[in-house]
């Protein structure tokens, strides 16, 4: 945070000083909601959550160095620490984030706020933006995928006086959500990746998803910039909703292009960034034109789109193309469980069990199929959540795709994903090529028994389906020495 006193925080949030606070307490660190992460000078936000009430950890936070706490009720005795009492801690954080960003803009005219949204690839693109923009200045970016009404204010409140770029991943689960988030942090650059079927059940249809994602573009001021995927028709149509200039990107068309896209034998991407003459940045300066090689250590053709999107957004914000592409040489993603590659016992494990929707599932399976030349491929698939009434059909389609891609073995885990197994069986998977497993524990046992040297294994599901728990024990098992042909 920018250095702020408790008196100022009370004024911004409409709260009052309690717990012996004098008004002179000064917050110099970050805002945090977990008392175990508190460092000297931090602001502790005591949320009264569904499972944990932060008010029970005020003393711990204070002892760890919290300069001040935000509370929604007064406490007595040992729990009485310097605090600002507010009606709602979440709303107070949003108000404080809004005020801090306004102050940061006033104190540093070259601060650029970039916001990223899309049905798939948001977190990957945000990670890539953080790396690329780091070549041009200090970057504050969303941790992991904390992209909602709580995660976004906490990210904004990590601003420092030397921050040059603020990168915000923005997620939406309905129309109006992005309008709320951009009301807290108005972007200078709005980057929209795609409109797909993620959270289809919550939105009620793909067209509603397009309406919601386009709110990011509508939030731009005239001096901002919309950065749009010209090869997604619903995203390209958002240009009409922007009062700011538009820069497009794509592989077959667009202002900024990726040329000569290729995958090596390990499915790692490479392409050439083509920057046209006359491309301008937000500040009006011209981006150097030319062709620049891009060779990150990322798997799957879909990651190429995320890389190209991040590079385009970074160029508009102020990065140099040569430095930006050089920063991506052999780069991997910061956030885990997104096509994360592990190797043990001669097998390759691709952990992509953090998030899943029909679009990302198809992309991951195509990558697995590419890797399958000369190797046995094993797909371990769990439920794709929040698909609404189309869920059974969409899971069935994934099962059929597995057969069409000639994946060697399919394991479907959990009742919610059963339609994947049914679809594969109806498409022509016989003789055990598709197997249904009830639980994650059963899947671990089967994989420990079946995975052999040379195999390529994909783990893919929504986070709450639980497949993310498979990788650690499987890797531990594969790393064990083999004696007499039997793994110990």
C-alpha cells in the first residue's frame, strides 16, 4: 500500500477508530486476510467468513506486526487492538483500493493499469504479462487467480510508489460483475482473450458471456486502449463497445500477428511476433516494428494465443518488443497446475487440474495427442463444473473427442464426469480403453499400478473435482526405485 494513516483509512471507508487507535497508526505494507501471512506494517482485514472469523485472530495479527486492522464489530480484552470499525470489511477494502489507485495515478503519471478477462487463459496471460512488463518497470499483478471482488482489491492494495504496471486478472460469473470490478480499478488497457463456455450454467448462454466480458471494454476512458482477439468473432465485435482506440491480435489477421506457429516434438510452442509499422503505445510513442522470435517453454497451441495476447498488451502499455520476447525465452507459467509438466520414473505427467471447461479440455487433449507420437497417452479427466443444463452433453462430447484423437487410455473420475466415459464408450472405446473410477483415491491407486516409463499422462478437471490431489503421490510413487521389475 501507499503509506496511509489509520485516520485516513477511517475517512476513506466511512469507519471509526476503535481498540485504542489514535489515528496516527501508519500502514506501510499490504492488506491481508490471513493472519499467518502478516508482516510488519500490514493491514489485517478481519473477515467474518463462512468457516473462519478473522476477528478471532486480531491479537495474532497485531503481534505479527499488523499496524492496523479492519473490523466489522468491536472486540474486548486480548482481542482489542488498534482498528477501524466499518459496516462491511469487503466494501471497505474496495473503497480503500479505489482511493489508493486514484492516489497512485496522481503521484505517478506513467502508471498503467492492465485488465485481462476471457473464458479461458486469463491466469496464464496475466502471468505472461507480469514477466514481459517486468522488462519495462515494476509490476504488481494478481496472485494465482484471485480475480473476484475480494482478490482484486487485495491486489490493488499491493501498489507501491515505484509501481509502473498494475496487472489485474478480472473474472466474471454474471452480467455486471466486471462493471463492479472496473468501478474499483478502471483499466487503461482492457485485454479480452475469448468468449467460450466456462461458467455456462451461471451465465445462461454464450451470448450473455460476451455481454459480460465486454464490460471490460466499456470501462475504458477515451485515452485507454482495447486489445482484442480479432479471431474470436464475439471478442472482435466488442470494438463497437469501446470509446477508446482498438488494437487487435491474431495469427491469421490482426494488427499484431503471430507467424510461423509451430510445436516441437514435446508440444512446446514457437512463433514469430510481427509488429507492424505505426503501432502506437498509450503514451503516443511508436513501437519499434519488426519480426521477433518467441520461444517459451509452454505446451499446447492454445498457449500461443495467450503469449501473443500478452505481448500485444505489453507493447501497447510500454514494453519494447525485443526485450519482451527475450524475456519469454524458455519461460514457464508462475501459477501452477496449468499444463505443468513433471517427469518421474521415465513418465511425463501434465498437471492441468486447476480449471476446466469444454474449450480448455479440448485444447489439452489435442496437446496430449500431439505428444502421443511414439508414446502411450493416458487422459485422466474429472468433472467440468458450472456448465448448467448442457453439462451432460458437453461431457459426452469430450469423451467422444478422446476416442477420435486416439488417446491410448482414458480414466474418468467421479460421478459428475461419468458422461465422459459414456461418450467414449458410445464413440467406439471398447476393451477397457475407457474406465470409470469413483474416487480420486481409486484413480491414484490405478495410476500407480498402470503408469509405465514412456507414458504421457494428462490430469484435467475443474479445481473442486479434486484431480489436483493426484500429482504429488503419483510422482512420489514413480520416483521410487524399481527392483526385479517391481516398483517398491
